[in-house]
């Protein structure tokens, strides 16, 4: 190894070590320090309300006259995903 390149290589090692330390610090901050905040946010978003209008309209049966089978309207569909 060339003697003049040793200080440059040492500086490169320091830069890589500093970047890895910064990355590890950020991962620790997100996982440990503020992890409970993200757990609460994910729990609150587990159930959501979706309002979807009826696509087909009024459903009727004909037996000499029209009898409504289904009343058209919007409904709230709850999507629940349990762990």
C-alpha cells in the first residue's frame, strides 16, 4: 500500500463509520423512541368508513305491479381487519 494513501483511507473509514452511526441512530429513534406513536396511529387506521352509493338503483319485482325489493340509498361499509 502506498504510504500517502493511508490518511485518505482512514478518512474514508471515518466517513463510512459516521454514516453508519447516523443510520443506526435514526433507526433507533424511529423504532424505540417514537415507536408507540406509530403503533397508535396504525391502530386508529385499522377501521375506516367507506361511503359508497348504490350502483344498480331500485331493485323491483313485477307481479302485476312493481314491488320494491331493495331501497336505494347510501350505506356505510365497515372494513375491520383483526390481527
